[in-house]
């Protein structure tokens, strides 16, 4: 036995576990030992290695407190609360299990770090006849091209993932002990079924090692490439770095996870053959499809790493706005492109015949979710780069089945409009979203689609996910919308592209008509007669050029900001003023706002203008109900303007606000009340008693308000701080990136005092 002279020095604290026995003192086991010792997480660390030299090294380096070459020397000392961590090559695990059979005292937990969990389960069953309750299989997703005890370090597992794959026989107390052990060294612990683990790791870890080893070996044996390594650039070096990993370990992994790895190799080989054929035949479009999809996936992966996020739903990190009081807004501003048009440009451009060029595309998360969905369905899309997107359309019937569910994040527009398009496809699809979107009603689009013959399944109470069965013949309907909704109208019309006959919608009040206008721009005839819009199925879309104007919904925050803050004067450039979207301008003007439209023009069938807004005292009004659908997304900001007006503002006929990203009526009323404003919600609106400003100009007090993850509520309360007496802290603001990714930057540049945490 080799023993350190000073001991572990851990007795003064209350360790998480008793002894930690490391069987195989290399990078993986040694780093766990160092990390746990640094965290005072165990009473003593004992190493087990085949060679005495390794034992001596481990003790001398302080990795372990003592070390032995025979596990039998120390197994009898173990007691309740101790942990044995087996960190040997995958195919050697069964030998260690055999040495431990019938020798582990009750209450000792056994775990491992092997990369293939199916082989560990099989080894346990071979030795014990079943998986014993004290075995917790695990796999640390961390490592280095260096190996051995000298490479061990105490921070290896910080912010890395540990996957536990407990069996149904595994005891809960043992699982919790191992989870706590890994969390003590800074790791994120996840749980996964054994089979799923081995399939995922085959694709994401084992296959890349196969490719790296194979590439280096190929070049090393090619006499004509003798200078390849001498002149190789950084890309080759980075890509092949993993070929320096332990060959014995990777030989064992390949043999232990053979079936899953072969499946991944076969898929990769098939795709590589397709790529080779595209290069040989000069198929530029196929190459662009592969490269753009791969770049988008890699960029997203890089973003996740930068945020230290690892969730299946790509959840955003927590963001809080702290809006400081006072200030004014001034200057020439260009807010991001219109979100509604950005969505539709991708959808219709993908279904068109030919190449569509888009300028001014909104690079927010909602519109990007739509873009990625069509990439997943085989459409080649270049960009976005500075708002420019090139879409290689596949025609109305050219979409392909996606490899899995289409995830659209927080975007209700993506989900509802896609539902209409997907109802007419020949393949099945599933539409999913984030936690917020998963609470929003979808029967409002599912029901008319079912009337058309589509098979659409929803979750509980008509909420996502949406499961859409392909291969159904759609029939045209004449659908009267029960409430004004551009998303529902657009969903039905888009499904009508695939229906037999003429599909029409009739809306109870005007809503945005971007779908009808853009369909016409793509050469598809849409007939409009007052509230009725109709089209015939079976036509085609022809590629075109699209210039997306600035989003009036985003511009509204600055229109309100300039209207309520003395000394303000802003010019909002190239804003879309579609008559189905100009309600915010009309309402603010009725309240006394100083708003002028300059340089009116038409771009791609859409009216555009530069909007000049100067500060002016506002007055409360009864908002005309005919303006409600024309400003449905802008009301959170308008509520802030109403709070700064003299007198009472009354909104009715806006029940649609109850089913947006949040219940915007209740959420805004709650926040305004916290800030000292008299705001009473009603079933279909709100009554706000404007304060008009006191002697120091303040309308709002300070406080903490919750945006409920609703981007428009978050930005509205940030604007309110212009007339506040103290800081307004706004919680859950990550989703601002969905529609206005540079809001904070633009706001502070214009004069608002906004801190992002």
C-alpha cells in the first residue's frame, strides 16, 4: 500500500460521502478525486491501479490519499455511505464487478464512468444475475486528448454534464448519493434511459472519433500527402484533435457500442455519398442545402455553449431589465424588420418556384424559428446576413418530412401558420414550442383545419404540441372567424392552397392582411371583398423580391416613449404603415400625440413611411373598437401612454389580448398597479385612470414587475421608466430577443436608461 503522509485533511468538515474509491486512477477518476477533495466532499480518497508506479504517482500528486494495486486490500474497510467509482476501459468493467461480487458491504454505492452504458448493464447482469440496487451507471461528458493521472485536474467537471442511467432496480438513495457527488464537483447531472444514451453518444461522440481516427490514419498512410501535417491549417488540427485520445479506451467503446455506432456510420456514409455525388455533378443547390443547414445547426450549438444552456427546448437564459427613471428619446432610429412579414417571406418563398431574395428580414428568434423549420423540411435558405435572406423555393409540393418535431420556440405565428401549410402535406409532422407557447390555445386553428378534412391532434385543452397527419385531401370551406385574428385567417387561407375548390374567410373586424398581400406578390390570386378573402387551391407561387419594412409594433415603443417624455423628438425610418396595422398611430393621435408621416411610399405592395414623433401632453380617450384589431399587439405600450395621459382611458372589445403570449390585460394591469397607476381590468379590456404627471413629472413609482416572459410587456415597462420616480425592475425579459433583439441597445442609444442583467 502507498499512503500519503498528511492524510486527506477532510475530517473537519461534514463530507457528502465517506470514502471514495477510484478504480483506475487516470484523467476521469483522478479529476473526480481532486474535485471532490477540493469541495471537501469526502472523508478519504483511495486509489486502485494495476501498476505500483501509478499508485506512487497518484499519492505524490495528491490525487489520492492512499493507493493499492489490489482492490481486495481495502474492500473490507468500506462502510455505509462510501462510493466505489469504476473508471476503467469499457470492456474491463465486468472484471472489476467480478472482483467486487459478494464483497461489498451493505450501504456502499457502486458507480462507473464508462461511455457505453448497455455494456455496463450487461456486465452487471452477467456477474450478479441482475442489476444490483447499489449500482448507479453513469457517464461524465468531459475529457481531454491527454490521459493518465498526471492529466487529472480539479475543475474538469465544472459546467460539464454527467448522464446517469439508473436501472429500474437501482435504489433511489444510491442514485441521490451519486447525483450529489457529481454536483459537488460543479457538474450538471442529467438522467437518460440506457438505450437512448448509447444511441445519442454514438452519434455525437463515438462517430466523430471514428471519423477523426479514420481521416488521420488515411492521410498518414498516403505517401503523396507526406507534407499534409506540416502544412495543415488550424481547421485540420482542431477537427482531428480527438484522434489523440486513448486508443485502448476507444477500441473498447467501438466494440461495446457496436450496433449504435454502425447505425450512425451508415447514416453518415449515406449522406457523404450524397455530398460526393453533388460535388461530382456540380449540384450547387444540394451543396448549399447541406452547408446552410450544417452552419445553422452549428451556430445554434455554439450559442448554447456560450450561454451554458443545455435544454431540449432551447430555453433562453434568465434576463432582467432594470429601467432607471427619467430621460428622453431623440434621434433617427431604424427598428427591426416587420416580424409578420418576415415569417411569411420565409413560408411563401419556400413554397414558391424559383429563388426569392428578402431584404430587411427580422433576425429575431421567432422569425428564425420559422426559417429553421423550413430548413428542416429540405428548403435551401442562405443567410440571414444583415437582414438578407436567399430562399431556393421547392414549390407547393416540394417540402420533405422533417427529421423530428418542428420546434418553434415562443412563436405563435409560426405554429398557427405552419399548421395550415402542413395540413396539406403528404407527411406527418409535430409542432412544439417553449413553455410559454405550450400554454396557448391552438384549437382556434385546429378546428377549421378539421373542417377542411385535416387530422390534427392537440395536447390537453387544445394546447401544443400539434400533431398533424399527412396524406389527407383537403376540401375548401367558407369560414367565418368567431373573433378577429390574422393568424387564424392566414392559417385557413394557407391550407386553402392545398384544398379542392375555393377557400374563403370572413372576419368580424379588419386584421392585418400581410398574407393576402404577399400571396398576390408571389403571383397567387387572392380575391378580397370587404371582410371576405378567398383563393382557389391548386395554383403556384412564383419567386420574387421582398423588402421587409420596419415593424410598426416595434416602432410603437418609441412612438410612446417620445410621446410621454418631455424633450423627445424621434424619426422612425422606413416603417410599414399597412392600413390593417396602423391602429397605434390612430389611437395615439386621438390622445393628442404629435405624430407626422413623412416620405410616404410603397415597397413591394406595402405602404411605408418615416414616422416623426415629438413630445406632447396626452389625454385619456375611449378607444374606438374598430381600432382594436388594428393595434392588437401594440396595446401594452398604449397602456403606458394612457397612464401618462390626463383623464380616463377605456378599452373594450379586446378579449384577444387574454390569449397572447400572456394574458396581456391582466399582466399589464398587475404591473401598472404595482407602479401606482389605477388600472382596472375588465373581461374584454381595461380602464386606466391617467395621472398626467405631477410636479416632478413622475407618473409611475418604482417597483418590481413580472413580464411573464412576454416580450411586449417587458419593453412596455422599460418605456414607462421615462416617467418613473425610481427604478423599475422587470423580470423574465429573455423573450425580448424573439421580436426585437437589439431593443436594449437601440433604447439606450436613443436616451433611455436601461440596464440588462
